[in-house]
């Protein structure tokens, strides 16, 4: 996964550390959007967002099916403030990558994420950021 450099204002970086829920939009095999609420983390230094989920979840399947062209949008909103992170996504079950995703999630949300046996991480190489009122 290539790492993009994304410059973010301090207010946007701060907003992305607050323990909000976001929506993740992936594309089904027929091209229609699948939107689901998720918790996520964002590493501004590497421009990588992470979402933990089950391997059998539709969002993970959509990303895996999309291969090297799987693009997603992750949008966090709070009233009239919002930020959307867009980029290429991959699904990983590598133990080290899962451990890092769980560690970051636990720091952000102050509780560990659910830990099903088929836990995977969707990693998003963020290439563009849109936002309002940040």
C-alpha cells in the first residue's frame, strides 16, 4: 500500500482524534454503494486510516473484491462539522497489523474493539481530505 502525504490543519487532526463514529462507504461488486457506521483511527504521520471488522463483513468483502482498485470514503461528522478521508483500501489479517489497529483503536475509544476470531483490518491509504467547519 503506498503512503500518501496529507497535510492537515491542527483543527482537523484534533477532530479526527475525538471518539466519534463515522460512516465507511465501499462499493459492492455491482458498483452500488454500501454505507456502514464504523469506529476508526487515523495516523496523520502516515496518512493511514484503520477500521477493524470481521472478514465476513460486507465492507471487508467489498474491499477485498475490489483488489488494487478498491477505493473507499470514510466520513466523520459532528453537527455541521465533518471530514471525509478518501483513498485506496486493502484488507489485512497479518497479526502485527491487527495488533497496531487494535492498539490505536483502544487509545482513541478507551476500550478494545470487538475481537471476533475472523478479525481483519481495513487499511486506507488516504489520498484526499474534504471537510467543513473545522
